[in-house]
C-alpha cells in the first residue's frame, strides 16, 4: 500500500507488496508484486485466505510459498499455480456484527467474485433482522452503505439507546455540621478564643434537615430490543436523634425543643443547655447533664462535668475532669496539676494545656501544651504568640503543627502521628472485653449443663430452676454482646491502618530531646531543626521545608 508520508532515500515512494489472480487458457496464474523501499511484503496467509474465498482448492502450495519467500523488492512474478479453467461464481455477502455491549451493530460487504450478484436492499435488511437486530436501525445508513459498498468498511447501521441514570436522594442540612474550630489569630499574634461561633442555636419547630427525594432514571434499549435498566436510586434516612421529629410528609426533620443542634454519630440531636453562673465548687457539685454545659467561672480541683453536648468554660479549669459528647471549649485553659482530664467525642480548644490529660476524637487546638498527655483522632494545632509544645506525649491521627516543639534544655518530648490513638485504644478495649465475655460464656454453659443434668434426675429445686432460667437469659445476652463486639471490631480494623500522610510541622524550631514517630518509623532529634516538616518516606522519616 502506498504511503505518501514516507519516501525512500532516492526519492521514490514506499509501497507494500500486492498480488492478484489471472485466469488464462492454460489455467490460473498468481501475479505477485514485491514491495518497494520500506514497504511490507505480502504474507502467505493472505494468498491462502483469498484462494479459500474463491473456492480454489487445487493449487500448487509449494510454488506459492517459494515465490512469497524469495520475491525481491520491486520485482514482478507470474506463477502458474493451478490448471483450473473456471472460477466459481460468488455472490456478494453482507456480514452483521454486534458490539459486546449490544449497543450498536455494523455491516460490512464481501465483494462478489467472478461476476457474482450484488445484494438487494431487502436482502441486506433480512440479514440484519436475522442477526437479531430490531431496534435503532438507521435505514438511510443502510441505503448509503449499498450505494458505496466499500470493501471491508464497517457501516454503523443501528444504535441502542443508553439508559439515563437517576439521582440518589440527599440530605440538606439547615445548620452548620462542619464548623471549623480553629480560632482566629489576631493582628498582634494572640488567639481569639472567645468568638468561635460554634454553637448551632435552634428553635422548637425549626426545620433542621430536608430530604431531597431520589429521582429515578429512564430505561434504555439495546439493538436487540432488550430493555436496559438504569442503576437503582436510594433515599437516605433522615438522621433522627433526641428532641427531633419527622414531618408528616417524611421530608423534613424538625426540632421539638429550643436548644443546640448537634450532628454526632450520624444523628441530629437537639440538646438543651445548663449554665453555671459562677464556679463549679461545693455549692454546685459534680454535673452530669444530657445537653450543653456553660460555666461562667472556674472549675475547681476534684469536680467533674459530664455533658451530652458541648462544654464551655470561661474561667480556669484546675485538677478537674470534663467529659463531653461534643466539643470542649476552654476560653482560658487548664492547669491540671497532673489530675486534670479532658475527654471529648469532638474537638478540644483551650488557650493553654498544662500538666493534664487530653483525649479527643477530633482536633486539639491550643496556644501552649506543656508537660501533658494529649491524644486525638485528628490534628494537634498549637499556634498564637507561643505556639509551644514542651514535655509530655502528643499523639495525633493526622498531624502535629506548632511553632516550637521541645526546649533548649532538651526536655523529653514525644510526638506520634499517623495512627488514630483513640481507635487503637477502643479496639484494644473491645478485644479485652471479647476475651472476658468468652470466659463468661464458658462458665454459663457449664452452669446450664449442670442444672440440666439435675433437671433430668428430678433433683432441680425451685431456686435451681430460677437459676437455670437466669443462666439461659445471661447466655443470650452474652452472645448478643459478643456479636456486637465482633461487628464493631470489624468496623474499626480498616480504620487502624497506618496513614501515609501523617506529618509533624514546626514553623520555628524542633529542639533536641524530641522523639518523633510517624506510623512505624521513629526519629530522635539530635540537633535543632528549623522551619521544617517531617514526613514518612517508606521506613524512614524525612525532613523538608515548612509548608
């Protein structure tokens, strides 16, 4: 085949080799042309395929093979290959091909041989229908194909109709469920811990969430006339929690009380607020409340607060314990005296954290963390004028970001990132509980077996009969709890995988004496590292510029 874009060095074009057959008085001849330049020679299979197409079976295979093998560039050979005097008349053929996905069909023509007959429009249409094609047929394209009749050209004569995908239903929240608890850094470098705007105040009857219903798709059809259904669409469930109700039409979630809307564990809950106007001391006692708690004064050593929502403290927290299902906001900070504990299912924000234990499912944000044990599932962010982390152990699922880590006196400070510590501890707790329950099940089964044997010998008293029933109920409870634990452990296992994006960032400096662990890699800082980001690279910890 001639390629106009390629020429030989002498300026002549490149041609592929080609051939034809010629019927003469003494028999059938092969007319073979060699390639020119960089053209490709004819392959033996091409001859054999053409001979089969012409229904020629009596030919000299050896002559053909030798000619194909030995022909030279630009050479023309005429080889006598058969004494056959007549060639069979072969009519035109149409080939119908259907794509794998049955979404389109094509036809191609095999030209007639030796004055064979051309197909009519009706015959071509019959061949198409016989192949099963009965939808999306383009009759104009069929007519165009019959007018052109390009050999081996594929004409697309039928197209299926693709299904139109629908849209899944979605929930539209009418309050902010992704509030950024990172406080603003003011022009003078201080951090504004007062205007955080994190409480979603709602009124009774207010719509909290709207369900936008799913829209089903439209079916399609393939060229064989078979219906193609679009993917099924789903409607999410309205996240009904405490103090909310679903509207009569099922499309809205409504608050039933005044309070703060919180989205926790895939549920929307409206919590009321309990406010302490002064200190939490002997006049107030410990607080255990289902909603939010606001303390205008201090929380003195030895007292505790448990809240089903957020906890806000405007004064100082001493050696006290605060547990919250939501966020913990300390507008001043905590001087824990090694007794202070903060536990949050959300985020912890405090001006400073000193000699305390802090646990959070989300982020921990502060201006200074000193000699404390901090762990969180998100990030530890320490910024503001000081931006200091010194002493203690800091564990974060994602990253630790501070101005200064450690001190010039090489204070022992440990930083760990890359694996969510709260998830690891929960998994370990469940594993221990699982082992204990299995032991209890064994004991319960032994008691049931013994009591059943006594029952079989009619030695079972009323007390023992009551004990048997209680043991059976205990076994059912333990098996249900064991199943629940296994399910929760299965959910936690993929979350315990090591993160590759864990980082430790220091805007100013990391001092010697700091131990950094990212995933399973550990590095001891021997010399000051300034303006840096530490990250894991395979089994090592690398250093790059702060970003």
